C-alpha cells in the first residue's frame, strides 16, 4: 500500500482551499466599480479568501461576555395568524467587578402577554436560547477549560452547534440533515449559489465592498443558507455588517430566520452594535415559535438606546 508523503498531507488542505477560491472567483459577478478596481489592483481572489476565512464575526459575539456595555432589548412573539401574543423589553448593563469577572444587572424590564410561565420561567425557547447566547445574569467569571469535554444531552449538543451557525454562518455544523449544507464555501456546495461583489456605501457613508451569496432557487433542498451578505470597508477590508437568511425543513428542525448584524470597532475590540432577528423556529418536541427581536449595544457611558423594530414594508 503506497503512502502519501507527509509534505503532501500538510499542503493538501491549502491546495483544496485555493481550488475553491478559484472556483468562486470564476463564478462571481462584479459590478462596474469593482471591475475598475480590479484593473487598478484590487485582488478579487484575496478578497474572497478574507470572506472565506472570516472569524472576526464569531469573535465579536464571544467578546460580549467579557466587556462592559449597556443594551436595550425588545422581543415580540406572534401567533400563526400574525397576532402579537407576548412581548418583552429590558435595559441591561454589564460592568467589570474585578480584573476577570463581570456582573450583569437588569435596569428595567417589562413583559406583556404570556411571555413567562408561572414562577417567571421562560415560555418561549427562542427567548431562552438567545438569552443563553448573549446574556449571563448576575456575576460571571471565565471558567477554566475542562480537561475532558463536558457531556451534553443531544438537544444541548444541537444548541451548541446552532450557536456556531448563528455566530458564523457559512461554516459546517454538526447537526443531522443540516451540517454539510451550511458550508457554502465547500467545493460541493458552491454550485448551488450565485456570487457577486459590489461597491456600495454602508449607511450612505463608509465605502465598502459587498460580497453576496444567493442560493439558486431550482435546488431549495440542497441549501440551508439562502442568502449571505457581508460588508467589508474598502480601507482595511474589515467586516462591518453581515446579513443572512437561514431556512430548512426536515425531521430534526424547521426554521426560517433572517438576521442583520452590525459590528463596531471599539477600544475593547470589534463588537456587535446591533442584532436584528426576524423568523420562525420549530425544534423537536416543541411548538413552532414566530418572533422578532432587536438588541442594541452601547459600549460607552452614553444614554440608553431606544430600540425600534424594522417595519415589515
């Protein structure tokens, strides 16, 4: 039996990644301004590599646990017919209490409808899950990494993988009937997408290159990420905004989620300034939940922000 030289095993992953980059570059549609920029030296392949290798987005979410901030949060839950059945608003502040630990305090909160069960327990698992993702009430400190991985139930493992999908859409996750379909930059997946790069201004101000991946409509069962839009500022090619649409229907999960996340550069690092969610979700043995929420973060000592949900128009 022949053996593959070690040097080849080391370089094969890089070669495969380069092949995928070349495949996307050959398919991507450029607008006029990007074509001109490419002629003047803008490296399309390098830009695609930055998009593929992005870890800043996930790091920004994780960094929330360890920095001081003030946030305004607004949740709304709806019946299948579109009637609002529950709501929740809160103002939260997180502060350092020593060199390692943070403490989170609820400044104000108001729940309406059937948001809570008896004894103040969450009725909606969507709210419970996103509270686990973004908030940790009371005092919390970094935990040492366990020597052996913690044992989770099957549902807890799914939640951990769903975190990865929400934090970093476009990468593979370990969820039955879903995982490989989320890796949109994989050689087997790129054929199901149309790619484009445009030159636009973020909020009519910051010059940006915008990378977009749109799932082709003729094979809906082959994709989970239906739309991915990433804004990178032209000066540093840093990601400042990401929009994505996740949708699937199978025996394990049924969801249709749209998220719009803005990032901001602060002295504390790159952090999310806005998380806007609109979608429906059905987990195993649970009722379908339809909700919208908006989280706004302020990383200085300014006034508390007042959230306003997007209109449906």
